[in-house]
C-alpha cells in the first residue's frame, strides 16, 4: 500500500453460533462498501484510509494476511505523487 492507492477490505465472517447477532466492527456499523483511498502514512507501519463511513487506520499486517487488497494503484507520475 502507498498513498493514492484504492483498497478494499475483506468482509466479516458470519456469526455461525448466533445467526441473529450482527457484527459491530467499524465497517459493518457504518454500512460501508469497504472500498477506501489511502490518504496518508500512519504510525507503526500503517496508513490512514478514507472510506465512505470515515477514516480508518490499516497496518502492513492487514495487507500481508489478506485482510485488505490494493485494487487500483495510483498511476500518476512519481513526481506528481510526491507533491501531496
């Protein structure tokens, strides 16, 4: 991940034990489409990502374990990306 990337966060697993229970995570409570835009670097090897329900911090481990996927890499020239 890097600033300017479009990312998608994986969906939550269903509650098998209690089918009527609803997930209380940031994305489910915000009724998010789980697609976000990386807006800045965050502490501890992370990134601030703007989603339709607000900003959320993702870490490098989220991408490494498959919890988030880069779906569109910023195609602008490197000198344009560095001006942000």
